C-alpha cells in the first residue's frame, strides 16, 4: 500500500475501528505522506499530516487492505454576525484554557517523556482566527477517554468548541471552573 501511495498522490485515507462494533467508523481523514523512509525489515517510517475529513461510502478489501469510496466534507459556517461572535468568544475561552493546560502539562512533562510526546504530536497551535483548526488542535491535546472520533464527525465548530470548553474545565484547567486547579489525571 505504501509503495502505491508514494507512486501516486502521496495521500491515503485513515479510519478507525469502533471498539464497540468492530466496524470501520464512517468518518475518516485523508492523510498526506510528508516523509517516507523504508526500513531494512520491509516496514516504513512515515511522517503524515491530516488534510481533509471524509465520510466513508462502500468499503471492500483489495490486495490485503481496506479500500473505500469517500465524500469529503468540512464544517458548516455559522449564519450571521451573532453566531460568528459566539464562535470567536468560545474559541478565545478554549484557547486560553488550552494554553494554560499546555503550560502545566509541559511542567509536569519534564519528568515524563510521554506527556512531552503528546504535546509534540499535537503540533503547532493554529494562528488566531482559525477557529475550526484550533478546535482540532485542542482535540489532539486533551484526553477524552481515548475517543476523539466525535471531533472528526462534528460539523459545527461552535458545538466542538463548546464541548472542549467543558472538557478543559473538567480537567481543571486553571480558570476557576475546575475547582481544584489541577490538570487532571489521564493515561497517555
């Protein structure tokens, strides 16, 4: 599969398996290969980045791996200035709590390389004003019981940010909303 991807567009689809049903989730992400290093044992070291979300159509197996038809989608824009202002306010609150969480996680991570690895894998925070991108960055940061599929399936940036605000507060990000001011406990 990797050889085919590298000979073609350098892009492929990724979808996770729902642990409850054992079936592919109906939402996935198109990944682009940024770096590909063949290893002596036949495996590959790949550095990839997610590009676009898709909904799975029909799926089948070809040459030992899963293939599917896909329809790409993105978040719908909120109608009107009031909705845009609400999204901007939610994004500002989420960003402030996420920044505080990252700062505390980095401090705690000095003793635990796994924490620093999670922070590194989340990548750079998107520039201001990119609310949808911010919501996905936050999804990569905060523990959500191990299931981040909800964020990919959600098509409303406002709803995603509102849930993340509640999750960050539940983690105890230091805004006074978490009560004890602790980052929270999670397995990474």
